[in-house]
C-alpha cells in the first residue's frame, strides 16, 4: 500500500475527501495494521466526477459481485448505488465512503501530513471517536478508543 501516492493522487484530482479509519489513526496516533485506505468523500455530483477520475487514474476496480469485477466505469451512476465501496488498485485497497455512521455529515477536520511530508485532510480525533463508538460493540477497536480518548484529553489540557 502506497499511502503517499493515494493522498497525492486525491489532491491532484481535487477530490474533496477526509481520511478516516485505520490509516488516519496510523498516521496521527499509533502504528496499526491496516489493509486499506478509508476515504470519506463529499457526496455531490462534481466531487463524484473527481472521485471517478482519481479511481481511473489509479486503475481501480470494483464490482457489485465477483463476476462483475472490472475497472471502474466512466460514469458516476454506480457510485450512488450504496454508501460504501471497497475497491482494489495497484497502489492500495481503497474504501470510498459516501456516509459515515454516527456522523451524518457533521464533522470537524484537521490538516495533517505523512512522515514524508505529504499533506492530507483527516477526520478530527473527537469525530473519529464518535464514529468508532457508533459501531456495534463487537466491531469497536478498544485500543483505538483508548488512544483517541487520551489524545482528546491531552489536547484539552493544553
């Protein structure tokens, strides 16, 4: 997985996005094994077009079923069929979210950068925690919740 390349490509294609999930946590808090990059995109026609351009430029593939798996279509229609899409590409497995349970388009963002200096937009710690707590208990990651609570407390102590 080439995180920098994905983030650079999102910026190059002017996708309005927030990095969420494990890679956001990994880059901003603690090492965590993750196998994909979770991106929450702005759900509007222009941004869906930019997202298609980003996905096509990275040879992303998707299919409603295994038998349908192929390069992403040129149109945005398929991106409106469901709230989350799991795609593959040579640079990373990419999950595209149009909705995030627990946030319902109410969120704060922060600007951060990778260790090599690539800037990215990410979900704030408070809202990353809220999204984590909105998951069913058996899907919540206790270490992530603990680290986020600690980071939020430390930030409020400053």
